[in-house]
C-alpha cells in the first residue's frame, strides 16, 4: 500500500467536483445561498467524501468501484439541498451530467487499455486518471454556458414534475448503460474488432444523449411558449370583451344624449301643464333606459384592469360578494402577462371554490399594492367548503381530474420575478399571499 493506492481512488472520486459544479449551472437562479458559498460548501463535502472513501479503499478493499454508490448518494444530497428546486429537477440534472461523465470514463478505460493491453480495470493507471480528469474538465467547461443558459431556462419555466421525472429516467438508462459497458479486462478490447466497435457504440450513445438533450429543450420551450401565448390570447380576449362592453355603453350613451333635447322639451311641457303624475312616470321610465356603466377602473394597467373586470363580472354573476382594492403606480416594470397570469389563476380558483357554497357565504377579497419601492404584494382571501388535498406541502385540486397546476404556475411565476407565493387556510377561508419584485427585466 502506497501513495498511488490512495491517489487513484481519490482522483476518481474528485471527478464529482467539476460534475457537481456543472449541475449547479442550470439552477443558478435557485441557489439557497450565494454562488461562491455553494461552491465552497460542495467542494468541502466532495473533498471530505473523497478522502474518507479513498482511505477506506486503501485499508479495506483494493477494488473501490463499489464505493461510487455511497459517494453518489452523499454528493447528490449535498447538491440537492444547495438549491431550492424540486427533487425531480435536481435528480434529472445530476443523472444527466453523470451519464455524460461516466461515458467519458469509459473512453478513459479505452485509453488505459491502449497503454496497457494486458492490464485490467483494477490496475487503472495514474496516466489514464490524468487523461480522464482532462476530458471531464474540458467537457464541463464547454457545457457550462449552454447548461446555464438553456438548462436555466427550463428550470425557471418548466414546473411539471412528471416531465422532469421522465427526463431523469432517460438519463438513468444512459447512466446504467455506461456502467454495464465498463470493460474490466483490457484484453477484450484487443480481440478482433471489439475495441473499434466499443468506441463506435460509446461515441454513438454519447452523441445520441446530446441530441436528446437538444430535442428535449426545443420541445419543452415550444410548450412553454405556447402556454405563454395562450395566456396572452386569454388576456386579449378579456380586453376585447371589456372594450365591446364599453363601446356598447358609449353608443347607448350617445343615443341618450342625442334624444336628451327632446326629453327636455317634454319635461318642460309637462311641468308647465302641472301634470306631475305623468312627469313622475316619465322620469321613472327615462331612468330605466339610461345605460349603466359595467366596466370599472381598478387600475391604470389596461391588461390587468381588463382581467379584473372580467373576473369581477363573473363573480357578480355568481352572486359572490367581491371586494377589489388595487394600489399600483401608473407604470409597472414587470410584464403585464406575468401579473395577469398570477391574479387570473388565483381568482379563477377562488370563484370555483365560492360557487360550491350557499350564496350567503360566498366572498372574495383581493388586495394588490406596491410597497417598499419595488415589491408588489397580492393578497386574496376567499370562502371555500373547508375540504383540501395536499401532497408534500402543496395544495392539489379537489375537483375531479385537477392537480393544482394553477397554484404551481403562480408559485413558479412568482419565483421568476424574485418573489414568493404561500397558500394557507383555516376552517372556511383560503388565503393566497404573493410577493413580486417589480424591476426591469435584464
């Protein structure tokens, strides 16, 4: 037993460091602490793990390949708790990067087999380890920017955990394939065309995994953009309805103003004739035909005002007592689509919840205000039947086929704008509290 017997496993376990740092890139907007602090903590964790397992390999077992599993579990836990993301997202990313790096490790074994045709994996050389480190560092350096840009976009916008779990399964299959393809006796690669075929298969699988990542990104980004477009169309439809309502009011009002001169003449004649009964009846009928304005001005943001009017009219139609208080400046820096998406989802859920109660118990109270410079607060309380479904601290829909995706969307959109969302309830009231940061998008 010597220094080399310690360094070989240590170097291989330390490959988790660039691998894990690459995994942090997509989730750079969701770290629990500053980037530098997260890097330091994970570096210490990985180094301590590598030292402990290397000593174990040095004194207990020369074959240290089975120690990868505990190393994987320990480092993944440290990685996951360094971020504020769902485990499906961290698991999928970690397995994906590990699938790439284990593929690189297999190429390193081929390199070692070229140097030592009669050797085996248990005698993996120091030179091959340096070669493996170089390839892993090169790969992580090249992948860091696309991982941060494109992977970060998916982490920020894709909150459907089933999709992430599915992606994680694909990564796991590639990871398992790479483990199965590990060559332990180097002489196998020097038999006939086995070595060339092995390199070809591993290269194809490596390229295929890159291709699947690209396809996954474009498919998901198309779905996200379609959802955003649907939100915009929905808001435009509500604005159109409010415009039509306002236009109808203006047309009717113009007609009344046009006929008002004749009305004045009639009133004057009835007053001169002292026919007060007819005058009173005429005034009553005239009041009934004067159009009443349905559209209200809740705020100066046209899109949000249209959305609030839409749900306010829906609530009135369902006999829901509705109070809306909005205190916002004339111009917001954040896009109206995000704000409308949050408010629309919450009001949609609130109206549905109220509709299940007797009319006397239905109410919705909405407050939107901007405080402390850039912070926008949205608080909604509404009555409901007291029945809830929760899973892992998240509210699920109580309706058949529902999964609570509206509240997931509210939470995701809030986090995208540097804020947060929380939902609570008591016996018969459901509370939604959202904070957003109103700042210029970079």
